[in-house]
């Protein structure tokens, strides 16, 4: 997966990679806009983190800001998600 995010004169790319023999190897190198020798900054996310973020994005897809805030409020609430009468 390659995703470009631009802002502030810098270009950010999200490139899926595999760590092998001490080196990060892009899974789809032809999609990258990098040139040989170019320095980059890596932020490492494991597959589990990516899976959780993907699932969270699916939960809120198509919701309004108000609805997303309500989902976040419920998710971070210490009270049970379902009332005892709904179980």
C-alpha cells in the first residue's frame, strides 16, 4: 500500500515493508517515489497495529463528527457498553 500525504513542503508516503536481514524492503518498490540514497524517517507499525487502525476506520466510516465523538465517548466510558436489560 502506498499513500501520499502532503503538507508543509514535505511529502509523506506510507509504504508497506518487510524487515529482512537488518534492512527494510518495500513490498511494492515500484510504487515508491524514493530515489537511491535518499534519507527518510521511518515510523514502525506492526501488522497488528495496522489491523486495529483499519478496523477502527471501518467503524467510523461515513459517520458525522458528532457521531464519531459519541462512539469515542462510549468506547472510553467505564460503564458497560450494553445495559443489563440488553444482555
